[in-house]
C-alpha cells in the first residue's frame, strides 16, 4: 500500500507538497505513509486517492470516473505482470 501511493503520486506528476495541498493531508504524513512509518486510516487513503483522481481528471479533461477506470485497469495489469515475472 505504501509504495503504491508513491507510485500513483509520481505517475500523476504530483509532488508530496502538491498532493498535500490537493488532499488536505499534511505533507509530513504523506512522507511517513510512503515510507511505511505509519498506517493511515482508510479515510486518509481515500482523500489521497480522490485528490490524485481529481488532479488527473482536470489535467486530461476526462471525467473522474473515467480516470478511475483507466487507473484501476493499469494498476491491476501491473500487479498481474509483476506476478508473472515472479513465477519465471
């Protein structure tokens, strides 16, 4: 979960301070989550994910639901690819 947040943030082209501004979550907390130092509440993770989704929707001109579908499809494909690589 921790590295997934970092990966999503970087893929969205967001710095930690930018994500903090968009989500209302302190930048220090984002750093601690990404480094695995704290386990965030589900509500905090939802705020971070929603901020990333809204940022991507604004940047692409797509709807938030379309961004979520594309992100989720890519996320699950990456996980499947990683599983296949581990089996080889």
